[in-house]
C-alpha cells in the first residue's frame, strides 16, 4: 500500500513539473511590448504623455507627443518606420511591429521610411510624404478619385473586346438554342 501511494505522488509531481515547464516556456516565448525611440533637436524638450522627455527616450504605443516651437523630433519605430515631427505639433501615436497610425491634432509629420506607410488621420501617408493637421481624409480621397477610373476602363474595355471577338469568330449564331418549346394547355 505504501508503494502505491509513493508511485501516485511521483506521477503527480512529474505531471505538475511538466505542466509548469510547458506554460512557462509559452509565457517566455510571448512577444514583449513594442517600443520606439524619440530623438529631438531644439531649445525645449518634447512632452511625452504630459511629462518632459529627454532625447533618446523610449516610447510605447498610445503615446501622446507634443513638440514645442523651435523643436523638431524624429520617431524611430523599428519595422513600423521612421517619422519626422515638425515643431508645434501635437499627436497621438499608435504602432505595432509593422504598422503605425497617428491622430494629428496640430502641426505636421513627414514619413521618412515605412514599409506599409503610416495612417495619419485615416489617410495613408507613403514614404517621403508630409501630412498636416488641416488635411482631411475626404480631400485626400477626392484627389485619388480623379485617377481611379482607368483600371475600370481597362477591365470593361477588355470584356467588350472579348465579347465582340467571340461573337465575330463564332460559327453558331443562333440565339436561344434549338430546343422545342412546350406550352401547358389552357
């Protein structure tokens, strides 16, 4: 009887160690919080989340950043890209490993590098472009609508050409088939 109790305790202990080891490995393998770096040049310091920051400070997603007059900043966000913030700018920054989005309340930002572009006030800003707080997504979409007609013209033109080509080269010009029509009695 004593040996059965000893075996049960040994099996229970081994099972607990295996479970703890498995879940601790899962916890260690989880990604950490994504961070970026704030660099700035100017006479005054940049305000991050309501407190004065030093150049080289680590920033996290959901940060509020305010640049004073005469101070410009650069945000290094790793894979999400690099963004230049102009003086007198006020923004809310959200980013992850590959994407960044900014709600710009004042001032302007320039995307220095970004593989996927940066979403600024619901407008995708590509590498090398600048967005200011006065721009709206509807004005950006209006500018894009001027050039969005030509892919559709190519699609419909190709379809029309295919239909005409098939109609001209078809040997069977009979529409509706050759089946007999049967009507029910009245």
